[in-house]
């Protein structure tokens, strides 16, 4: 049986060379998913995967060259795949079957990939731990008592546990980068608009962005070259052709890296050690490192939630059991809609919808939402000034490694603070990459630590070249859990 722990690059090469068949690779991925089912990474498997494998084989037999030939991919359950359930981790969409493919899924199919299944997630992408899923929490393969991060925790676990070599998530405030850090893999949040959002179920439309998980820079480049590019069905899509490739240590020589001063406090010892080691490795490779300030980042968490929650309130208004969502029979239409939302939404979604509606209500719009939008502009300006001085910015991805399940569920503010290093990037629309940079031992367990690099808008390719360079000097720490 093929080794699904190999990279997507190697697997695609082997399938293209007829060393492995797409069906054999699919069988191996399914076997691995079954063996790791206790992690609860997948909500469902794709019933059409065999047909996709046969189509890939036919295309190969016809002489096509496919960049992702036969590669199994896990897709977050808020991204539409024809004929599969798209539940968004919610009871209200438990039986919704998508009639169409998201643009990113179309592009995966065109490149020869096979969708293995849909990944577990926080309900409607609202969370930082994958604990709010109606399908139950996903578990961190490094320590099953701990969370894998969120909201794209299932996608991260699928890659970290070698179920599939790559996966797709969505990042609204850190939901690709933070799970990547907690599970010891790469997670890329592209520039807003670089990857189409058509077919992504919206949480906060001005912040959402689909992004990839991978274990190598080469796989990040391979996936982004497939996914990125203009989509006429997404009005926010940018016409910037992708040109991704992994870099070498030579790409590190002469780059200017700015450490965001405001991110240097509150980190655990293991996170601080990983940051210092990464910066030392960069200096040793010929990069220059200095501190820079992004002063308004201290307001980022407050501004983020005062923008994301109102957008969520608006986007989720459609789920009332009339057109979207499970219908609940009742005496009249209003009662039916009320009961559909009461029974269909979980506590975190209800909390955010209520707070978002309040922030948009008459008399409070200017005090909350409007003020947060002004802070958002100031944060974007701060980043622009800092990136005028240096080529890249760096922070920890999270100030701590994965926390225990249940540790923050009763304290929403503590859960929101888990995204303190990531939300500002979404507010500014910038690209950022979480790099697996080391481990911290907690209670006798080695837990992964991630370091986040931030680039100017549309410089996503620079981040992937950086990742390749860091791999070349041994500054990236990708291991299989349990090793």
C-alpha cells in the first residue's frame, strides 16, 4: 500500500510515473483515516472519490500531465464539494448536500487531486479550538487531551496525522495559522483576494480567506500554484497569476526582518525559545533582524471581534429554516424560524450573532462597529509603515502551545485571546505564514510551536520562498506526532 506520509509533490510524481495508481493512493488514505478516526479530524468521507480516481487514471492514460495527480486532499467542511454534505460543523446544516463545487475544489479536480473528505471545524468557523463543532471536538495528535486549534482544526490534524499530505482551511482571524502552529505544520493565510472565496460559506466576508496546510514548502508552492488566480465569480478576487516556488538558503541572504515589538510579551518559555532560535538562524543565513513597532495592534482583538461578529450576524441571518437550514415545524412561520435557530445553532454562534446584532443596532453602530473600522484602518497603516522599513515581519503564531480541551470553553474572552497574534493580519488583508519552528515540553509532552511571518500584500510568494530557505538551514521542525 502506498505511503501516504510522503509529500504531495512526491506522491503526484509517483502517480504521474505510473508507480502508484490513483485508486491505490485513495485506498491508502482511507485506511489511514480509519486508523486515525479517534482524532475526529473528518466529518465525512467523499462518496465520489472512486469516480474521481478513475477520472484521474483516464486522464493520465490519455497523456495528460497533472500537477496533483492522484493526491488525496482534505477540505474544510465550510467549502462546497458537489454531492457531499457541507455542515459547517453545525446542526442547522446537518443534512445540507452541496449541489456545486467551490472554485478551489474545481481547481483541485482540474489538477488531478482527489477529495478524500470534509474536515471537522468549529461551528461556522467561530472558535479557536474546534470544540464548538456539532460533530464533537477534533483531537491534537501530539496530545489527545489538547485542542488542535481552530477553526480549521480538522484540516490541520489531517495533515499532521498523515491522513492526507495537504488540506484546505479557511482563515478569518488565524484559523489556518493557529491550528498549523498547534499541530506542527505549515499554514498559509494568503493575501485577501489571492484565492477565490466562491463556494466558501461566509463567516465574516471582509476577513475570510481560504488557505492551505502542508508539511513542506514545496507542497505549499504546488498547492498555491493550483489554487491562486482570478475568479470572475468572486468580486473580491485579484487578477494576480501565481508564481510560487520553494526557496533556498540563498533567498535568506540580505532580507530585512522586523520583529513586532508588541508581540514579545506574554509568550511561554518554549515560544520565546523558538522565536530566538528562528531569528538566530536567519542572522546566520545572512538576514538582518531588528525590532519594529505596530502600535495599534494592541487594539486588534477588540476591533476584530467588533467587525467579525456584525458580519457574522448579517451572513447567518439566512439560516432560518425557510430557505437555508433545517426546518422545525411549529404553529406559525415566526415560531418555526425562532426554533430553527434556537435548536440549530450552538452557544458560540448564538453569542456572536447576538453581540454582532447589538453592535449594528441603532444607537450603537457608531460607538462600536464604526469605531472598530477606524481602528482597522489605523492597524493597516501601521503595517504599511513597518513593511516600508523591512521585507518581512515576524511574531509568534500563538503566545502558547496547544491548550487542554475544556480549558477555555467557559471563558470566551480567554478563547478570543488565543488569536492575539493573528487577527491583525486579517484586518489588514496581508499574507502570513505559520512555520513549524520547535517544541515546548508541557506536562511531559512535546507540543509544537509556530512562528508567523507576515509579508506585504501580494507578496505571498516571498513567504513560500522563505519557508524553503528555512528548511534548507534546518530551522523548520516538522515531525510526525509521537516521534
